C-alpha cells in the first residue's frame, strides 16, 4: 500500500510540476488605424512554434516552451516583434498596414516549395471538400453591417461632422443584418440551406435577411469559386497550379507538433483570367486548407469582394468551415448612382452544431439549394442563435433604424421595390402589370394599355385578372383574361386558363422556361413585322417531376385571321381558319438548383447541357380545306467555361412538321435583320424577318467569348465574342427556304460602355454561302448590343 501511495504522490507532484511549466497567453490582433480585428495572423513563438488568429483576430497559446517574444506577421501588414513582457494585460496587439509596397521579383528554387505543398492540397481536395462528405448538418449564424468607409486621414470629430452633413446618425451603422440558417447536406450535389430566422434593421419583415448567407460558398475546393455572379479560378485546383504564383511565406509548428504552411498566391503576370489573390494556411499533417483569404482582383460592376474561411477538423477527422467572413465594397454604381464614399458590407458567419450522423430522408431534398423562410410566423427569434452579444453600436443601429423604418413605412417601400423588379406595381390586393403600359413592335407600332391582376396580398395560391392594349400602328384594340392557380408554393405547379383576342407573331414557337426574364433574347419582339389576329382560349398545367424535369401540358382553341402576306411566298393574304391543338412541353436540366429569394425562384444554372422538347398535335379548317398535323421542336444548350475565363456556347435547335397545316405555322421567325437595330442572341442577324419558311430545319448557334481587362478596377470590362450560325431547312413547293445551307459569322464587342441598368456593345455580322445577296452591302448587319448589367 505504501508503494502505491508513494507512486500516486509522485504522479501528482509530477503532474503539478508539469502544469506549472505550461504558459498561457490570450489576446487579439487589431488594425491600428481601423481598430478592427485582423484575421489569420501568424503568431510564431519559441523555436518555430506558432498559431494563427481566428476570424475575430483572437488567439490563444498554451505551451511549456520558454516564450520571450512573439513574431506577428500577416500579408498587407508590417512585421511586428513584441517581447512577452511588453504584451499588454488584455493581450491586444496592433498591426500597422503597409503604407506602400515595392515591386518584387521572386527568386525561387528549381522546386518551388509552396507549389509542392499546393500540389498535395489539390490531390487531397476531394477528401477534404465538405461538398463530397456523406450526410451532415449544421447551424450558421450570419451577421453583416453596412456602412461607409470613411477616409482614414479624418479624425472622429471630422467624421461626425461629415455624417451630419449627409444626414447620417453618427453612432450607428447604415444597416445591420442578422440571420440564422440550417444547412443539410445529403451527398455530393444534394443539399439545402434554409434561412430559418432573421432580423434587418428598419424592417419588421426580414425580407433581406438571406443576403449575407449568399455572398460566398460553404467551401473553397471547387475548380471555380462563384463570387458576385462570376466564376473565379480557384488557386487550389489543377489549372490553378499553373495559373497562380505561390510563395511560402512562413512555416511553423502548431501545438500538436504538426507543420503549418503559410502560402500566399496571386495570378501570374503572363496569364489572363478572372483571378483572386490572398493566402492559405495549410495543415501539414492532412494537407487540408486550414484558412484561406481571397480578394477579387479588380471590381465587377463597381463591387469588390474579400472573403475569409477558417476550417477546423471535427472528431471524425473531417474538416469543416468554422468561421466565414466577407467584405463587400460598393464603389461607383454608374453615373446616376455615384456614392459619396465607398460603401462596405462586412459580414461574419459562425458554424455550430455540426452533426456528422444526422437522420435524413432523401425525399426532403429537392432542387431548391437555398430557401428563405425567415418571414414565416413560426420562425424562431434570432436572439437565441447569436454567436456573441450585440455591441452597443449594434443595439443603437436597431433602435434608430427601427424607429425610422416605422415612421417612413420602410417595409412597404422595400416590398414595392421587389414587386417592381418582378414587373408589377402593387396596389393593395391588386397589382398593375407594367409590361402592358407601353410597348412597341414593327407591326402594332406603339402600344399603350393596362393590365390588372390580383396580388399576393389577396392570395399567393391564385391570381386572376386581365389586360387591354391598343396598337397605334395596326389601329386595333386587344384584350385578354387569365386565371392561374398555384396550390403548392415553390413546387412549380401551375394550372391556368386564359382567353385572348390579340395578335401574335407568325412562324414562332416557345419552349417552357426557354428565355430568362432579363435575357436580351426578349428583344426579338420589338422587331416583329408579321402577325396574325387570334381569338381563343388555352388551358394547361405546368409541373416539375423527377426533380430535374419540368413539363407543360396544354389544350388550345383559336380562330386565326392572317393580317399580312408572308414574305416567304407570293400568295395573297391567307384565308382565316380555326385550329385546335393539344401538346406537351418538356425541359430537362440535370443538377439545376434554385435559390428561393424574395425576388422568387432564381436559377443557379447547371454544368450539364439543358434540353427542351415540344410535341403538338392539331387539326382545324378554313373555308376551303381541313388541317391535321403534328409538329415537334427541340433544343440543346451548353456553355463551356475555361480556366482563362474564356467561354464557348453551343445551341442546337430544330423543328419538324408533318401533315396538312396552314402556312402560318411554318417556321419563319429565325431572322432579326434591320438596317441598324438591337442584337438578339440565337437568331440570324443577317436574315430578314420571315425571309424564309421551313417545315423542317436544324440550326447551330456557336459563339466564343474572350473577356478583356479582367483584373482592374474599371467598370467597363470589354469582351470579344466570335460567332458563327448555320442552318439547313426544307419547305413545301412555292416557299422560299434554305435547303442549301444558310451561313453567317460575326464579331461582337461586348460591354464597351455601361450604366447602372444596361451594358452596351457593337456587333457586325456577315452573310455568305448560297444565299448571299447580290448587293455586297446587304450581306452586312450592324447592331447595338444591349444587355442588363445585373
């Protein structure tokens, strides 16, 4: 027993002695000018041991080494060596930003050690990419403040005077956002993030709460990192290894005795691509990314984004992001919206409650990658999820802005702006369709009118209403009525029935979800020259099935009265006729997912080809003949993105018609030529409108884009786009067609100048081959490029 007691006593004494040798230091690193935390700072102590600050600039050292000084370093800051005796009681360390940088010439050994490390990181990327993990879930708390970046040379008193002159509160931010999201991940490519709670200063309804959660991806391992709507080449990718310059800035040993490599990166000077610059901390044992910082080189639409991500291993060895930070700088937003000073949105996200063994049902995962349900009456309060308490300035921001919001009805103003972006002006339980107020095409001329429908204030399950327009070119009134039922929110299920007495372009066809809302493809309607008068009704159902398929089934009856002769034939104006049609429209977009935002369902796109198919059966009669026919249309669209930011787009389209049919149904709307007009993508810019008709055709639209001036702060970032379009078709006797092949090529100088709404460019196309026109000048088409800037 004595021996046992002696051994126990010796063990206790040894443990106490060992504990007495452990030294503990805690602190925080701040920017001396802004007093803001500096994340991912290297703090080296002893003989090569070290640690790194977290996203809030905090650090903790526990070591039995003799620590005399701390070497504190970070890209963009001056190196600081501080004696341990000089460390302040609160552990605050201030770093001075570099005032200037001298041009550097990196002299590297034959085998760049940083590149050697990064190769191993890329080799292990599939192992450490959270997108590839098996089921897991986590909770994410997001907080973002929005404020002006005041000039650093101004003192606090001068800044307060400047705020007064701008009508700003001196002790609050411009805006404060908080939100909580629940992320559920089933397997690669299948997951959902749901914003379950939120608060926005000045608003009762957290309509914008999901904004901070959308700024950056959950992980930094994919070949392209999508920021500000653009694809940036990831330095930690196979093509990134040859496109970026890597420098091993620091190597130290962490508390577990493993090496940590601090590696900076920037695009090589002889490479042109949409790039980033920043730094990694790489865990030497697992070759996983421990931290990453990245800044978009140059601005995009007047904005620059800086992100940071901090990863930590879970108990099972899987690496998860623990902290995320983003800083979004708004500079010039166009000539009409010049800000007095740059506006900065600074956000932080904290990941907690990581569960690597959740019990999921695969049926709960659909194609909605992010959904905002924070406005639901059952949503929990954000207060229960806060990672840290609000600061005094945070609380004052809420107090002041909430008061201003109530006084000025800010909720109603935001909802009105969102409705306007959707094309409607809210009027209580009704809404005005802005697209019907004024419009134009070459057949109807100037159109004026109004459309009134029930609004979501009345019900989000159905909508009903109608429109009236008058065309000053054809001097005719038109109108229509519609009832639409959407019983399942966010499921793309829709039943509709509509009646119309209106004119419609001849020779056209439409695919389900074939044209995006803000696509310049929609400009084709301005050029329409030939239209038929149609009176009738249509009913149908749209639905999504098997996750990535969408279908529309319809039935229609119409009485058609042709209004003009068709250019592709020499006959007189065709006789009136009636037709009945039943058909189905299909779309397959594999792996496409959506964000369910206050603006509605926004597609994130897909890397797969998108395929459309229409199939229609019809019959009818005119005074002289009967009709019975079938027609089919199909489309395949795919864009290829390259590491150098170039891209190639293919679109293959075709149609086939059989049986007895009126010539108004012939495919004839493939051209978009005018002496000088707006560019319409995926049409033949040199082909006259309705110049040819065809009952079967195949067309290829090819383009290759080369972005220029990518990595600078210019708002104007031109692109050169080369294109070639080819089509073959056939038609009944007496109809002009292009069975010998129609060819054109063009050059588009894109985004030569812009404002807040539009980007402008110039294009030229040339027509050649069998259908080249006798007068050489007629084979050229010059067009204005017009695209939305957002």
